[in-house]
C-alpha cells in the first residue's frame, strides 16, 4: 500500500532566481542581498526537514530574512504576518513584471493570506 503525498511540492530554480531581481518586499532595500525566503508555515508545506514549496517564497533582504527566521523581537503571529505581506507583494511584483516563470503555477489568491 502506498500513501499519497500530503502536499504537492513545486521546485523552481527560475522562480528562486527571479526573487533576486526585485527589491526586498518588506523594507524595500535593493542591496544585492535579496533572495527567496521560504514560508515557515506548515500550511505551505514546511516540514521538519523540508522547505515549503517554492511558490511560497518572499523576496527578502538578508536582514529581513534573519529577522523573520531568528527574530526574537517578533511573535510567531507577527513573523507570519510579515512573511504573508512580503509574499503577496512578491507574487504581485513578479507577475506584473513578467518575471514569474510561465511553467510555475501562481498560488491561489485565497491561499496568499
């Protein structure tokens, strides 16, 4: 008996690279450190030893990414809210600029919140 995967993971180097092409979607800096920050939320597929699906990334600079992942200054809810806002902005910006890879599904807008 085989079990069905609980989450359909999408991996895309093109999408992760595109995230570097726009400024940080939290603070707005474009300092060369911006990269794709994966969601830390289980609802996006984050697991014990697996990153969330690549469609659940936010373009964040090194400082904002560190604040998100190691920041003791924010509650869990505040970190989730920060990432959610940056993710929505990332998806909108990449799609608007034509940088979202055509072969990668855009997350359902109902799941963006």
